[in-house]
């Protein structure tokens, strides 16, 4: 005990020259007499106060003294040394005094220890508290730090509440029970009332959560609530915290189960909810209303796209992203269908119009179907899916190809002026590179129809230092893999065999080995062919060796056709398209890293896909007849002596630019032939625009960077003064997003000059592709906290920050200074 007393006194003498020790219970005489403290003189008080006072103040004014009295301290009026005691320090050997000494706290904090004895009984809690204490701490600061110790949080009311909310979300209450046991609960709720306006007779953390969620929901509607704006700031910070996202989700779900929330949502419009994301059910309500608005034609595609873009800021957006993207695709598809004029006067015009705009309808349909399937929420999308399917097939796919078919029926030779036929691919696109002694890789992706190639064009152009161009080619007929692959090889003649295989210059083109032989005949020792998956497995050295040893390499990629051509997997064909786009990006980068700068990408054929089950009317009305029916697929027939039929268009090999005497029949428009054991929604081989228009992409790598992030400006308002609890700011995206101008993602908030955030923070996406400047403006409302009230008459900063790539840190991007000038009348609600 003597050692502990000596240690406590040593710490007190570090702050005071004179220490009083009243041994009220007269039980520490021996410890006093055994004390040995360097440079400290001991004096026992025993009716000698006047002499002691003279000595310690006049005779030895620099000396340190320990003044010991056996018994209680005299009453203040009888204490000759009261002024000295008040100016110096006191050592207490009761439990409270010992704890204060241990924590190096003055006697003015005795009430804190006395009121929360349970807290100080645990040495671990005392040690934790001591590590947090500062010499400038007030009683309020100390109690807040005691709450922090009980919860394991930082000594701030918001982080303490976040910890307690997480505990409630996990159906636990150990930390709150400790707070109550330490009699800190009253202080906790006093702080919550002061900061957030929560004032209930029997407060609980769960009740606070319910009030917080419902009040902030009402605030978003502009309704009056008892909580302060700081509560809304707290909820937003909690919601955006990665650490606490699970507890937020859990409590949000529980609070949303209040039937009053759903009842209220039923009365709200999308515009009421567009900036509110505290409940997951709000997302469902907005999605449901968007679907209904499109189906009933009460929402414009512009509104749909704008609102979906705003919902990207929502906490729940990622979970519902596929539904939002499907809805957006549906709105755009219906808009473009309503504006499309499907008139065609020639094969050339049809292909040109398709490549100019009509391909977008196939692209949007594909995106819609893909995202609906990925969402796994077909029920909510049922009415919209029916609408999209009906519009796509009956207002576009069928009428377009019916008109196209009338031109196909009248053509005498399969070709279109100004459009390169597929068999000319080698001479049109490859030979120019070879003549200039430039190496070229050719990627042939099976069933990469034109609209997919156009999407890939945007993707590869968005990559830094990549440039690409897109042209169209016209496939051979029938538009199936064997003929398309053969036509892309160097060739003099193409002929069909009785089994549907294709010979190039009377040599088989079936399979990789035969295609390698065809390339070697054209460029002896200079050309080869590989499968894409084999190329991807090669290390960089082997890829470079492949490139250095050959001037021309054909790379065969097969994901779309391999998926769509099987009945069991055809419904996943649009998923296969998404995989293909990713794989082609990787493939191009692998090739470029092999020191190849010229790459061509094309396809053997396109395809038709209809997501719904087909009706009887989707099949040819009669079966093909003829002397010999040698090969039959869902979209073409090979044979000899084939009978003319109003449902089928017959071609001779000569009309198709092929050698031999085989005849080809193709179902008109988009009709299918019946074939057992095969799927019917994904088909190719016919003459529809979707099947015969293929992309030819030319890709090269630049030496210098050519991508940039879009710039964002803060548009100053009419005043630079903040006089209320809110500040509305307009942020302007200076350009439209393109392949080379990429989105910028920023965090925005209002800060004190010392860097402390004094408002809610906003995560903002600037990714608008519109050319209309007004559509690139974003209005952001900031809600200021109580801390802002302390800065009246001072400057504050609106700061836009950008995340440092590869880190969790932010750096300033733009800023604008404001002056806080709050009138006293702003503190009143009337």
C-alpha cells in the first residue's frame, strides 16, 4: 500500500507544490511515517496551521510539502489553510480519491467517480479511460469517454450510437447493459437528446432506431419531425459506413416492417422518393412505379433514364441494378421503336440503315432480356417483359424482315452494292496490312453479330490508348458457321458439300487443322491459326514468339454460338454475349502485350433470338420438298431439285457466289423450320438482317494516353453566405461522357477550416452522356450540423474530393468558400 500511495503522491506533486492529506478514518498513520519522497518535506497538522502557513508561503516558498492531518478536514470557516488547499492539491485515501489519483484527475471530478462507481471497479476500464484523458477535459468530456470505453468506440456520440445500434441489430445488449450498470445511461440519452432531439420517457436503442428511420423518411418528404437535422446527417453517415452496413441493413428492414411505412409509400409519387433511400422497400416502390409508368405510357423515356441515373446514388442500387438497367433499356427501346421508320428500297439501303440505327433495337432488346434474367425478379417485370417482347417482335423484328425479305426475293445475286461480301474479307482488310509488312491478328468470334460488335467498339475505345473503327460486312448464305468461317479464309472458290461442310479451293475447311493449312497455302510459313482459349493460356514470351514467327494469326473464339446452339442453354445466349465482351477485351490486351498493334475482329454470322416461346406462326407453314434433301437446319435446307415454295426462298449455288450444283432454301423473314432435338429461339443460317450483317473492327494501340476524366465545376450562387441549416449547390459536368471522356466520381461536403466535416456528405457520379448542358447539372442539398452553429461569422469550405486510386484516401478536387452568417431568428421554428 505504501508503494501505491508513494506513486500517487509523486504524480500529484508533478502538478502541485503543496499536497494536503486528511486521514479521516485514522488508518494510514504507519504508511505516512514510512513514506520516503525525494525533495518533499512532511509536516503533520496539529493546531499548528498558522506557523505552517508562514513556513510554506514565506520561509520556503519553493519547497514541496506534504501536509498530513490525522482526522477529517476542518470546516471551511475554521480552516486557516483553506486558501492554500484551494490553490494546491489534496490527496485522498478513500476509494474515490485513490481512483482520482490513479487517473490523475482533480477533486473537482469526484462526483463523476462517485456517481459511476461500477465503472471504476474494473482496472481494465480505468486503464482504457486513462489512455483517453486529456488535461483539458471537462466533466462532459470524461463521461463521453467513459461511454466510449463501455462500447469500444471513439469518444463521439455518433460512433457510440453506431456501436450500440450494431449490438441491437445482432440481438445483443451487453454493451448497453454495462452502460446502465455504470449509471451512464442517463448521460447517454441526455447527449442523444442534445445532438439529435430524441426525447422519450423510456428511451432504448431500438426505439431510437425506429424514431431515427421514420423521422428521416418524413424529413425527406418535407414534413415536421421532433428530431434535429443532425439526426439526418447521422443516419446518412451511418448508412454510408462500410463498417456498419450490415447493422444498417438489418435495422432498416426491421423498421420498414412498420405497416405505416408501406401505407405511406403507396400514396407517394416517384418524385417524392427519388432522393430517399433509407428503406429497401422504397427501391421496390420506385421500380414498380417505373414499370407501371412505361406500360401505361405515362412516363417518358427521358424521365425514366433521369430518375434511374439519380437512383445510382441509392444505398440499395447495386442490389437492384439489373432491374433498373432492364427498365432503362425497355424505355429506350420503346422510344426508338416509336421513332423508327422501317422503310427499305434496296439491300444496300437496308444494311446501311441497320448499321446506322436499327441495330440499336436489337441491342436494347438484348440488354433488357439479359438484365431481367440476371435480376431473378421476373414477376415484377412480367407486364413490361410482355410489352417489350410484343413491341420487339411485332413492331420491329417481323415487319423489318418482312420488308427486307421482299428485296431478298427479288435479288438475282447475293450481294449489296457498297457493302463488302464476307468472302472478300481477306483481300479487303488483311492484304493491305501484309503489303505494308505489318503483322495482323484476326479474332473471329462465332455469332458476334453487328450490334455486339458496336458495343465492343465503345468498350475498347474507352480503354486508354486504344483506337478502333467499325465497318459492316455481309455474310454468305446460308449464314452458318462452316460457310462463314470458310469465307473469312483466303479463297478462290467456295463450295458446299452434301453434308453441309465447306471446301475452300476444293480443300476441306472443317476444323482448326484444315484452316491452318488454308492459311499456310496462302502465306507459306507466315500464317497460322489458334483457339482463343489456347492463346490465353500462353505466357507473354510464348505469345511474343507466336507473333514474331508469323505475319498473320487467326484466333478462333466461340462463346455465343456454343451457348445458343444448344437447346438446353439457348436461353443463356445473352449472358454468353456479356462474357464474350469481357473475354474479347482480355484477348485484345494479351495480343497487344505480344507487341502486336494491328488487330481485326469479325464473325462468321449473326443470329436471331426471341426470348419467349415461339408460336405456330413462327414456323414455316409447309415442309420443304425436293429430289434430294441433303442437310437440314432450323434456318436453311441444302439439296437438289428442291421444289419452289411460297414460304421458302430458293437459291442456286451460283446465285450465292458458290461453286457446285447444290441448291439452298431459306425460310422467309424470321420463320423457322422444324427440327427435332434442337432449340428454336436462337437461330441463324437465314437471310435476316440480324443474321447477315456482321462487324469488322480494326483495333490499334496508341503510344500516348488518350482518355481523361470529365471535369466538374461548382456553379456559384447569388450569395456566398450561408444563413440557414441547408445549402443548395449546383454542380456542372462540363462535357458529355464518351469513350474517351470517362465519368468522375466525387465526394462532397462542407468543412470547417480545420478540416472537420460540418454537413452530410454526398457520393456523386458525373456520368451523363447527354449533349444538353442543362441535363448535366446536379443540384445537391447539404444539411449542416450543430457544429456549424459554432462557426458563425467564420469561413467554411464546400469541398469536392476525389478518391486516390488504389487507396481509401481522398484528395481535394474543387472547393468554394462560404461565410457562415446565422441570424438568431434562425434558431426558432416560428
